[in-house]
C-alpha cells in the first residue's frame, strides 16, 4: 500500500485531503501531521511515496520543511507537492522549485487535480526508486570488477568478459529507464535552446499527446516542436524560458498545442537548463503531460467559482454545527465582515431569528425536505438589519453534510410592496376618511412604514396671498398652522416644482446664496416633495429629523416623488369632496337663509306699507284737523323712506353680487363728512339717551382724501345705524386713524355684542343672527354684507372684535388716497351753469306714477314733454313730432319692450339721444340697453340731480 504524507496546520484541510485520497485512491494510506517538524520525522521514519506540503504554517513554513527534506539523504528522493493559496503566485512557485519542490497545487484543492498529481508523483517515485536501485547495483558491480582488475591482471579474458557483461547490464538499465519514461502519463524531452526547440531526444509518450512520433520531432525532421505550439503562445514561451535560464530556475507553464489531427489540447511543461562543469548551457530537459481534461475541469470549476463569488446574492456553506465553511464575495459585501471573520462565525451570529435552540430542528427539516425557501432577517456587522429570502439546500459531499444557502436581499422588494400597499391604502382612504385632516394623518401613518415620519407636514399654497397653510402638521418642536411663503424651504419646493433634500451642506449653500431662509426650528435633515396635479402645483409635503442627519437619502426622495402624484390626487379629491359637502351645506344654509330673508323682508316691507296704506286711508277721512293731517303725512313719509331703504339694500346687494358697483371718486374733507354724520345721528342718539362721539386722527393736518363719497357715507350709515339699533345705554364712538398707506375707521358701541360663533358669518348676505336678543330688533340683515361688498370694491376690508353683552367694535380700512383738485373745463362749466328750458323730451313709461314724477321734474325746469305708454306708441310719437330732443326709454313695456323700440327709433334717427331707465333687477340689463342702441342709462328709483346731469350732458353738449 502506497503512503501519502499530508503536512498542514489546519485540521479541516487534512480531513479534506484524506477524504479525497480515500475516495479516489483507496489503495493509498494517508499519514497526517499538523507541523513541519513532526512531518520531517514521519518522512524519515515512514518513507512515504509522496508528500503534500502546505506552504504557510507557523514555526516552520513549507519552504523550510521542503529544503530540509531535500537536503536529507533519507528523504531527498521523495516527491514533494507544495500547496499554495494563490494559484497565480509565480514568486512562491519559483521559490519552491528552487529548493526542490516537484509540483504545486492551489487552494481550494480540486479533488480531480489532487488525485492526478498524486498519481503522477507516485509513478515518478516508482520509476526513480527502480532506477536508483539499478544504479546502485551497477555501481557496486563496476566497483567490484574494477577492484578485481586492479588487484589482478591475471585473467584478462575474464575481465573483458565481465566488463562486457556489465555494459550489457547497463544497457538493460537504460532500456528499463526508457521504458519507464515511455509509460509515464506524458513524455520527457531534451532539446536545444532555439526558437524551434529542436529535439535531441523525446520519449514515445509524445505521440499520444501530439499525434506525432518522436522521429518526426528529432532534429525537426518532419516538424519542429515550436510549430505545434498555438501561435499566440510561441513568443510568451520563448520569453519565459529566457527569464528562467537567466535565473537558473525551473520552467513551469501551461499552454495550448495543435495536435496532428488539428485538435487543440492543453499541456503542462516542467523543465530546466542542463549546464556543463564550466557553467555552459548544454540543452534543456523537461517533462510534458496532457492537462486538457483537467483544464476543462478547472475552467468549469473556475467558472463555477467565479459565478458563485460574483453572484448578486450572498452564498453560505454551513455544516450541521451552523459554522460557515465557505462564503462568497457578496456575503462579505452585504454583511460588512471580512471573509476571514465570517469563516470563524456561525449562522446564528448573522440571523437573530435562528438561535442555537432551533437550529437542530431546522437541520432535521432540511435533511427531510432537501430544499425550501424561507424569509428572515440578517444582521450586519454594524448591527443594522435587512430582510432576506433564503433558498436552503441540503448536500452530501463525501462524508460531509452541507447546507448551501443562497440569501437574496429583498429590501427593495419589501420597500416596493410597502409602497404599493401605501398607495392602495391612501387611494382607498379618500372614500373612507371623514375629512382632509384624517386623510393626511393616514398618509403620515402609511409613509411611516417606509421612512421616518415623526416630523411631517402637508402644506397648501395660496398663489394670491403667497401664503402657505398647514392643514396637517405634526412636529416635535414647531406648532405652525400658516406662514408667508417668502423664502422658506417649502416655498422653494413649491416655486421650483422640484423635490429638495436639505442636508447640512445643502442648507449652508442655499442660505449663503440667499435662496432660502430657515423658518422655525432647525433640523438635521429636511426632505420636501411638491404636490402636483396635472402639472399644476398645489403645495408640498415634507419630513424632517432633528437628530439623525442620515435619516433620508436620494432613494427616499425618489420614493416620495413616485408616490407624490397619488398623494396629490388623493388630497385634491378629498378637498373636492369637502368642497362639495361644504357647498351643499352652504347651499342648504343659503336656501334656509334666503327663506328666512324673504320672510324677514316680507315682514319689513309690510311694516312700512301698513303705515303708508293705513294712514293714507285715515288721511282721506273728512274732518281731520291740520295737526292730525300733518302727523299722518309725516308717518307716511317716514314709512316711505323706510320702504325705500329696504329696496335700496336689496338693489345694492344685487349690484354687488353681479359686479355692477361703480366707483365715482372725488375729493372730500374727511373731518367735514364725519361731522355731518355726527350731526345727522346726534338727534337719534339723544332721543335714545346715548352719547355719540367722533374721534379723529390729529396727526392729519389736512384730511382731504379721494373716495366715493356716497358709498363711504353709506358704510358709516349702516355701521352707526346698527350700533344705534343694538345699543340701549352707554355710548357710541366712531372715527379713524392713519396706518401707513391705509385709513382705519371704527364704530364702537356698548350694546348687546356678538357671540364669537356668529362673527365669521355676519358679513355673509342673507345672514341675520336670530336669537332671543336680536328678535327684538328689525332689519333685513343686509347692511353688513353691503359694507363688506363695497369695501372689497374700494380695496379695503372689514372685521369685528366683540364679546357677547360687552359691545362690539367694527373696523374697516380703505386706501389712503389724495389728489389735487382739477378745475372744470370751459365746456364743463357751460354745462354746469346752463338751463334746460325749451327742450322737448319723449317720456316712454307705462307706469302713471313714474311718468308723473318725470313730468314734474321736467316742468320745474320749463322743459316740454310728450308721453308714450309702450314701445309701439313711442315709435309713432317720434315719427309724429320731429322736434323731440331726447328720449327717456323705460325697458319693461307692454306690446313692445324698450330694447326693440330703441332699435327701431335708431333706424329712423341714429343721432337721437336715448337714456334707458332700468332698475337693474336682472343682471345684464345695462349691457342689453347699450347693445340695443341706448346712449346711457339711469337706475330706478331715479334721483332728480342725476337725471338733470344726464340731460345736460346730452342736450347742452350735443
């Protein structure tokens, strides 16, 4: 039985070598040792046929062990195969060959290559042992014969005979040596050091490997050996031999050749230079063997090894004890440990879900099922964890049981699943949540499963006011509901429509460039993403961390950008739903208010109408004294004014609602106007026992402003009138002060006050506070709505500060505008000073009262008039009386309306001025009148001054 000695300081390597040799070479005995010193002793004692020697060992490395073995007479003939960890480490190989190593193996050891190398070494050992024995026998024989010749020349014939016999025996030895060489798995050679590698000797084994006989190669008879070397390797081999010979080292190389049948094969060559006594190179000698099968096996193994090492998934091999036997490069990369560290660890060290207690059951299950897939988590060296999908496989390698695990990092898959789940839940929440705030709270919760949303807000942007409101804001430090957009980080996201990841460096750069200003508490990292719907920016949402500057990265930004559209759509849908609900509620409230308003207006109208009709009948009774008649007449006039006031309010609301309010600004002395108002209301406050006070801003020396006088007075009339109505004792103060480019006015009372829950509604049209206190007072509830509408038109605003039973203060502002009073033109002065006597006016009016009113105004100015009661009659009258200078055209007429009549008259005479009389009851009357051909219009009830000014405009100027 052949003996193989394996020397390695790693017990696992010795076990593997022993298992391979026992499996592939059962007729060999394997001796093992863990140290070089003990290995030398065993080699001397046991005389093994081959020694497998690891290079890297403590105390005495493989080089020193090999050197001592080759220097010792007892062991120098034993073939030594050195085992290296790096296959391409040529320096280690050269060093080993120089001290006598016969071959090399690379780790991890390939079982096929190991058994092949050992078989070669065993055959070489057998051949060398036999040759050495024969040589010793021959040397002894020659010495014996030589001694006999020296001692005695007596029997020369006998000496010649013995010598011949010795030569014959020597020839036999050479033949035996050649037979041994020819039976090696390869061939030996001796050649010249030229580029043809001219063969002087080559053993018969060359024919099996190359297809050519030795005779074909000798002296390049039919082919030079260089000719069968693959072209790309010819220069490489020549250059390598030059370096080897220069250093007198051992040549060892693998290269391809082209066989006689044109097939490509791979060979392994080992050789050296042979020198004369004076150190002259004589020739080259070496050994060549076919490694095509091993090369294919090695290539396949290398490809397999390369593939495993470069898999994007981690690969572990473990034994029943859960200790790592092998890990690939990806495992090193994802876990953060070195390969050396991992090979000292167990699976329990990287997977908290697999403690030692459950490993035995896991191994039993694995052996039964052979393969299965499971999900768990792995822990990196820095203690961070990540989800993995494990494909576990049970394998039997020789007498070893192995668990081969492929671990796929499924962080992105889990993240994608979480994102899809979040998107679904957010979309579904639009219909399941009650309001926008609850929807955003759910969005925060869903995102919290993917990233840190401890500090989270959604911001909505108002382009008109450049303001950002936060319908949802949860934060560890700040409590903000709205703020001016300005140069905030949120404003940057909104205005650029781009996401922004603000780390410390980014923040410094943005602030230094003046792009942003930090609002609120400063965070370590801030991430904001725009909310876009169909390309339109609606706002943004953001997360931030006050403690961890690495809480968010670019992947988080990309993820939030991906789901931002769904969030935007969901928020907009919820806002739309809320708006629909609010609109419905407002519509229902509006219907209720309108109904209440109509009932209230009906009551308010019937009250003065009752006075007018009742006292008109009393006035008609005979026998009334002058005193009674005057009192009845006064009540009728007051009731009429009250009724007109109600109608004016309704018309004003209609004008405001339809955008038909026009401003006629003029210069007024503010103090003078307010004093007039004071005088007007003083009588009424005195009657009620109240104090009325005017407070002005003394800093304004000449309080002349540019404003629409009538509308300005109307606002004060409404506010002071309300104060007077709702105040039974105390005082009413009103006045103003200047604030920058605004005038701020106020009306303060000590009346019943307004509850805070009603304060936001009192400026809405049709809204009148109805409670036990206000039911005592009359009114339509339109006054404050009219004030709000007028002030909006004038560029101001109105608000109230009040508490129930503690009075109220109404504030309003208008722009502080002044201008230099312009002189009237000569033409304007002519119109202003002229009279209208002698002009003829056609009055088109079907209402007798209105017609009589117009007739009285015209007659008082000595003007002539003609009356038509419908459109057709108006056309006839115009044709009949060619001296008509102007037409006052009512719009609503029987037979033919004013629009049609105007068009027909303009066909007759396009230059005749026609002034439409319209009550603006229907939106568009003004436009229809002008489109029909009317030159101007006047609103009912018609004010005498306005009418006269219009007549002068068209009659005098015309």
